[in-house]
């Protein structure tokens, strides 16, 4: 599709730089894992040396870079996975983003390919992306991912092979068609020598990226985990002009964080639009902006339908750890639980649950497995009567990055004593809270019991003064 920045060098010269693999890379063990690894494309002996060369860079010579890539998966993979599932294409296509940009959202090649999916301007416009000096949707994760999916689906339908579709993404369908004619085959490995050098190495690089994400633990890599503010976000649709400076004043976020989460806006503001533009922020502060915009809308037009809010499972910027913005809770997986439903209940993604809990695959989660989950300790709201936004709701939704050893203890509110009412011991909420928080505050009661007693969703915020059932008297 285009030729790119440092990745071009990475794709062109893997063998020259790594002709002799470092002894730290246990080649026999790696090859055995490659043979058994589930991969979108076959690992052919004709490309094995190139794959091993890339892996030497990922696992030995550039370990710091690999750990940054692994950390970024917590920011971008949950959203990419959801989009791929919605488009009914293989989940493994997400590894293309590792090859294209190393999951760096501001990636820009020397010829102008931009964003995580490295679209050239004209290609981006042909797939419906807006590209101008104010808004460049090549940097919009959702829209660029959907455009990449459309391109890959078209090329897969044309060539009947994901390996050839990958090659076409790198160099264009025309070059792949000519290579097929010259090689008289639709097998990538057979026609590989007829493709440009960068494209010959693209599929091996994809295989290496798949291996990195799958087996990084076996090589002692420690992901450089981003803050929870970056991992779990919400999105609102904004119709009026809104500057990053105004957002910073409403939320207390720094401009760098706002820009990181919204790289499509190249001049530090969201322009006005009838259809609206998406704004992504940490979920713990998004309502402050929503409150502000709703107030502005009411001033302009009564009953204006300005906002549509949608939850996402990705996003945020590198904040300093050690804050008390988030709670850490543990969910004991039940026999009837499903990982996707647990993730939805806590407002995160299965990718987060597995990563936070140190697990590789969903099949490792069995009844009794303890899942580590992070929730915001409050939700920021906007009060126009105050000069500063105020923290009001205690809500639940997980975010912020999961340190290997948490940098904070979950704050515990002053809890009123239980009182008897009918067959239950009950509790009057001292503030807007959810059952998640009650389960965290009270020992000896599980979230599942609270949900069953009260018939309320675990992440539903209940108003102050609500009487909830905590346990049966017989308990």
C-alpha cells in the first residue's frame, strides 16, 4: 500500500543486520513454537531464516522497543479486536499494526504514510477518510482500522489468500498480480522472489509480530504498561468547536494526554460539524466534558441532541503512577461466568482482564480463577457554579495502567453499619455508588450475591440513600 518510515529499513535489511543470531535466542525452542503457533499465514521453511532474524531483533537486540510495543497493546488492541470482530475478519489482522507502526499512533513515514495503519493521503481519501490540515483521520484508530479492514477484505477476495492480501497491503495489488503471473502460482512463498524486497519480508515480519505477542513471557519481556487513563476511555460525539485548552480546564488533564488520545485533530481543537467528531478521554473525566457540552447545547437550542456517548476499551496517555484515581478489585470467576460478560460488566475488555491477571489465553480462566480488575475511584462532573470541576460520583469502570506492584491502596470509604430489614441485612448508600464498590467495602459478600439480592447490574450507579440488601440473616 505504501512504503514507510523506519519500518522500511526494518523490512529491507533484517538478514544483513542479524546474519548471526545472538546466542540468547534459543533457536531450536523458537522454531518449535513457530511450528505449533496458530498463525494467519503458514510458516514456510523458505521464510524461516527471515522470521528468525526479526525475532532476534524483537527478543534480543531491541528488547526495550519490544516492551514498549507490548505495553501499547493495552491501549490499542481492545478497540482493534472489537472492530475486527464486528467486521467478521480474522482477529490476527491486528498484528499488522505492529508491523506497520509498532503501534505508535503518530507514526509518519518519509513519504507521508501516517498513523497506526500507515495510510498514504490518497489511499486514505479513497477509503472515506478525511485528510486536511485540521482533521487527519489516518490517525483516528476506529476509522483507520475500518479502512484497513475494508482494504484487506477486498484483497483477500481478489487473491484468495491472507498472505497475498498482506503483500498487497504493503506494495499494492498490481505488484502482487504481476508476481503471480511471473511465478504462475498464488502461493506467497513461491512468488516471493518476484516481489519488491520490502514486500518479500512483510509476511515474515507479520509472523514474527504474531510470535512476539504470543510468547513474550517465555523470553522474559516485561511490557511497559501505560497508565489506566490510556487503557480505558469513553468517547463522545462533539458538534461544536472545542479546544484542547478548554478540555484541559474542564478535566484537569494535561494537553499532552488530550492530544495523545485525539491525534486526528492536528491543530489542538475539534472543529464544528453537523455530524460531529469523536472526542476520546479517560472514562473517569468524560462526563465533565459531556456536562459542559450539554449545558452549552441547551443555551443554543432547547432539547438539542448534542451528545451520543459510547464506551470503548482503549486509550490514554503516560501519566505518572501513584494516584488514587483507581481502585483494584478481584473477581473470582464463577462456573457460569463468561469472560466477555465479566469484561462487559466491569467496563473493560477480555484483553485487559487477561493482561491484568497475568494470563495468556481465555482458556486459562477456569472456575475459581482470580481476575485482577481496575475501576475508577470517582467520576468527574462539571458544575458551572464552581470555577473548577468537582469530583462527585463514585462509579465503576476500570482503567489506568496496571503496575506490576500496585502503586496505591484502594481507598475505603467510611461504611455505615448494616441494619436488619425483613430477611436481609441492609445498607444505606452514603453516596452515589455501585454494587462493585459495596462488594469491595464489605468483606464476606460477593458481587454475584449482591446482584442476585438486588437485581441490579454490577456497574449501575445507585443514588445516595438507596437501601440495598447485603446478606441474608441466616448468613
